[in-house]
């Protein structure tokens, strides 16, 4: 059964129609577009369905197909980074307040540039398997350019053939640890989401992306996660990206998959890191929006309280006694004007 989602279209400034899909309820969580997506087909995916279910559990998860892919307009002349950022601007134009933004793979560059241009629009940035330098912008001598050129030639030669062997090369880079069902689905996704010409043009554009200086200019909380064995985007590029961004937190994931699978050990680690990072965002908003009267000690407890933690766990994490935490929780609830933890968290979600 497909996950229930709402598919709509927005128009980018150059007239390109962009397909969007929203799923779940709660505060918004936006994913910048990446290559090889299809907002309708992905809802039935043995690869993407766990992502959609997890990311929409506490948020209204909003994603969209990149120009030239999926349900968005296929025949487009402009595949520049600027055009892709303009698409994200069109998709998020009606969203109220700042929102957390996810950038995966080359979508990370789009998210970085959007956050740099609109610092007041993005509350937190999550980069997964992302990079600052496309394959043709990386140093010569490590085989990046030769591999990129070979893959580009492979796309032009075999992408549209009935024999899926050519497309399977890309499948083995994205999800080498996938099951047969997942490999077959991903290979079919490649055929469905882009024509051979569009696939080649997109790939060529991604290889030339560079947002090194844009990454250095970011000034917001950023979480960078990257699989150690990523066969699509080298782990070293993830480390480089995290090093470029001031105060970014870097989390290595023990996986060989560019797109994490819900059956691997890295999956729960990824979800836990993501959830804690996004809940910190909610806690920050609540501490400043629901009450400006909390002391620094109370704010420390507050950050754990809105994550749904009990007093004993909060005490262990903050080094306080359980009695102290209990008293501070009572004071926090009184200052915020809510009788219970549940009422406080419910109010927090309404303010978003």
C-alpha cells in the first residue's frame, strides 16, 4: 500500500513546472531535490518508503522532483545550480517561518546555496552523502575525473536500452548492499525518472558543481552524515564538507550504501542522530517562543524535556539529581503556562 501523500505542482521563475509531494502532519521538514527521484513512484519503493515513513512521523515532510526528473518538467534547458535553487525557492515560498532543510547527494549543494542566500528561512541544515565539489572539480590524480567521464559515456550509450545492465552500474553505486528486489526497483526507477538525454545532462551538471565558498559562509546549525564506504560520493568528500562549514557536526555512518537501507545497522544510528538534531531545533524555538524567562539551568533541562525524556534520563544526561530535575521541570511548566509535559509539547508543535 502506498503512503498517503499530496502531490501538487509549483512553477519556477523560468516557467519550469516542479512536482512536489507532502506527507505527514506537524512542523515542516523539507528535502532539497536530488537526482533519480519520482515523487509518485517513490511512495511504493522498497528503498524510499522507510525514509518517507520515518521522516513524516513527527513532521510534514515536503519533497519534490528535480527539474528534468520524475513528474517535474523533463525538457529543460537550464540545469544550473542557480536554477535548482530557484526551484527550491518556489517550492518553499508559502512555508511559514524558518524550517529544517535536508540535502542529500548533489541536493546538498542546492541546500547549502539556498541556506546561504536565505539565512532567515532555514533553521537547521542536514547534509547526507553530500559534497561541495563535483567529480570534475576534485583534484586530478585520484581517478575521479576518469570515472566521471566513463559513467557519463555509459549513460549516453546504454541508459535507454531494454537491457538494464547499463543502469545496474549506477544501482550498484547507490545501494550495493540492497536485496534483489531493491536492485530491480532502483534500476527501474532510473528508467522511469529520466530519459537518456536528461540523465546525461543532469549528471554532467552535477560533476561541475562547486559550493566550497558557499559552505564556508554558512552560519546555522549543520549536521553532516556520510557513509564510510559510500561508492557514489567518497567519504573524504563528506569529511571535507563538514570541515568547510563552521561548527558543523560530522557523523560517520558504518555503511557502503549511498542511500541507507532500513535493514542495516547504520539506519537506527542515522534516525537517532537526525531526530535529536531536529528536536534540538524544536527545543530552541520553544525556549525562545513559549517563554523568555527560563534560566540557563532550566533551558538545559528544557532541551531534554521537549524530547520526551523522563526525569531519571534527564538527570543522567545533565549530571543533576533526579529531585533537582523534578523541581526544575515543575518550574518550567509553570513559567510556560502548561500543566503537563504533554501539553507543553503539544503547544510547541502548534507554534510551528
